[in-house]
């Protein structure tokens, strides 16, 4: 990187990458933040929002000078992006991503990145909201949030440290774990709840009386279904990208739901109370920990 | 009611009845608000919170002068309360309740209230939070919230009007519907989501790694599971009190979840995206309506 200023390239400048760009600049990143994408209007808004300095529509114009390339696209676009940027990557460039599932991204990287694989650090900031697009970006999105990195056996430790330092610079706490563990954990805490919330609202919408019924839905319903307002394409890709772990979580949940249904059917007061007590206890303990560690927006979201 | 001051008796002074007592007094109710319960310490706190003027532990001391008796107890206690107060009710007293399921309360009333049945108006304010107890009460809980009354064929219309006027006086919007319709609607918008949230957290807590897993749960999980911090005994009673409608809703949901699981299994991108799109569209439309009508606390809850 010598004496020229470092360049960060954000591929896809939506909520996450946009917030990262804003945060880097706000926290004194001295280099240039370049956006790469297909939609000039959206990239122009990203410039206005302070997420990037400039943008390009051609990989060669955005990636060739980059020291750090960060993929912020829906998982379904990962393959195509790796393919498009590969031949333009400088030999020293570190590559990372922000995808909510890691197994599918790693598979993609293995098949597309060639020798650059050793400089690829799979990553996932556990932060976001149900909104999308750079207009929803904000520079403190990552403060006190966890970012999971899942470096591969091939990954150059210096690349991992570079990515870790970047996330720490914007206020996040970085953890590392295996790809498989990440995907199992996130299936449970995030992907399954999203499926359940999308499923509930879809199910309700098929009721011919749903407009009347929704008039009697209140805050509990609103919060329970908040994540069902998330971006459908992004979540389609996550569900498919983390298919096996999600199916495992869904299977376990459906079995537990069957037990619960049987308890209601059999009017098993004791059994129901035990489950509700246990859930409340677990959730209250989690909340105490969560509120103690997180200081971000009330609407911050984990994906 | 002549020239003496009207008396309202709250049987069980928790979040809902306590908030109602505070709201009535705050909105200029000129009479006396009396609490009836079994726990003197809790009732003393209700006096301190401004929810009631005084309390009694014996039905005869609280109900004999009452013009309006409002049950604010868990559904499972309804039978016993009707039994305990019946012989002390003045001949003109109007009785109502705030229970989240109505069929079971009506059944209880039919078997216990005798001739007072015609002055009983089943009611349900769609308001609350995941907290319980009079300490969590606040006087604007019902402002712009809906209250559903489900008067019976036997109900004296004057009793219904009396209860309607009370709820309107504390800022609520009152609707009437049949008992069965209420129970079907609330099973879908409230009881099912509570079951699903309790079920998810319980399921998670059985995972040996749940403490580690929860470290990666963020705002989406927190909001999705907020209602799993609700009172276990109250919810046990609601699930059993609205058993059939809840089972119907649960059954329909489990079928839809099976479809969703199959779509993930078969990597049906189009099908998943259609469901997620539809859910987002329905939820966003609901939200627009909800935010447009409700002005209460962000944490207000429907039960």
C-alpha cells in the first residue's frame, strides 16, 4: 500500500455495506471508499448518504486499486460477483463479505476465487434492521455488535487480522468460529425466526377475513412479525444458502411445536406452564445479558 | 346509584386492572375504586400506585357496594371469583372482565352467576405489555386501543352501554362481536404468536449450547421473542381457555410451515420468494394502518 491512500471497495452498497462505509469515514478512515454496483441511481444516493466517495459500474474501475474488497450483495449474487471481480483483484487485496450464511459463500469462493482464496475472510456482522437499501444505513450500526469471521484453513492469518481490525475500528466485537458452527447458530437465532414470522403473516394473509383480523392485532403481533418486513429476496437467498442447518432447526422446532399442540389438546396445564416458565426464564436471562452488552438502536436486528 | 358516589370494584389488581384504576382516577372518575384480592402486600402496592383507593380481602367488603365489578384475574381464577362474589353482588351491579379468551369466561358466567348473568358483559381490552403486576401499570395503557365486548343474548343492553362508556372514558375504542368470533380472531393475532414464541425459546433452551448460541442473537430474535417473557400462568390459562380456536390456528399454521419447509428442502426459490413477498406486503400494510391509529407506548402489547 506504500504511500498511496488505501482503498476500500464495497460491492453492493445497501444497508450493511452502506453503514460500514459511513462508519469507516466517520471513524477517520483516511483512504477512499469506492462503491461497485449495477444501479447508478442507487450508487449516486450512496454517495449522497456519505457511504462512498465515488462509484463505478465496471469491476475493473472499482477493484483494480482496492486493498480491501467487501461484498455486501444478497447471497444469491455471490457467485457472479466473485466471477466478475476475480481477474481485476490486485495480488495483495483482502476480500471479505457480510453474508448471513457462510457455507454457501465459502463454496462459491472455493470455486471462483482461485489463488485469491487465501486472502478471502468470510464474515458476518450480526447487525441490521428490517429495512434495506443505503437510505436505511447509519454509521453506528456496528457499535457493540458482534461480527463473526469464519477463516478457512487456507486463509492467510494477516488477511483475517486486517478484516478484524476494520470491524473493530467501527466499534464491533469480533469472534471467530467454524463455517459449520456459524451456520448452525444463525439458523437457530435468526434464520428460523425469520421463517416463522414470514410464515405466520403469509398464513394470516390467506385468511379471507385477514383485514378485519389485523385490526385486532396489537404490539405483540407487531414485534413478533417485525422481521417479516425484511427483504424477501435477501431472505430467499439466506434460506437457500443455509438450507441444511435451517431444515435441521425447523425440524427440531416443528417437533417441539407438536408437543406443545398435544399439551393444549390434552389440556395439560402443568406441562404448558412448565414450558412457558422455562421459556420466560431463558428469555429474561438472555435479555439481561443482551441489554447489558448492546447499546445500539432499539430496532437493531440480527440476521 | 342515587346520590352516593359510584363504586368500581377491581377483582385482581394487576397490570390491566391496575392501569384501568389509574386511568379512571386520572380521567376524573368521581367515585371510589376498591381492590379485591388475596395478597394484601400486592393490594397495598396498588394503593401506593394510585390504582385503587382502598382494598379488601373479603368479597363481602368489596363487592356489596359496587356498581361495577371488573374481573382482572387470570382466566383460571374466573370460576372461583364468580362463585365468591355472586352472593354479595348488589342487584344493580354490572359485571365485566378483561380476559383474553371469552368462550371460557362465558361458560363460567353461565354456570356461576345465576340471575346476575344478564348484567355480565364479557370484555377484552387489546392492550398490555409482556410485564405483569400493578407495578407495571400505567394510566394511558388504553388510549387509542381497541376493547372488544361480546355481549350475550341475555345481556341487558344498559349493562353493555355502561361498560362501553367506561372504556371510552379511558380513551379506548370499543367494538362488539360474538364470543366465537372474538376467540377465533385472538387465537390468530395473539394466542398463536405467543405459543410460537414460547415454543421457540423453550426449544432453544434445550440445546446444550444455548448460552453460547444466545450470544449471537440480536434485535430480531429479541423482538420476535418479546412475548415469551409474558406471565406463564396467565398464558397457560389463555391457551387452555381458548383451546379449540388455538388448536385450529396452530393446525393451519403447522400445515403452512410444512409447505415452507418443503420449499426450503426442494430449494424452491420462486415459491419462497412469493411467500416472503406476500408476508412483507401484508405486514407493511398492517403496520401503516397500525402506526396510523395507535399512539401508545412502543412496547404496548396485544393479548
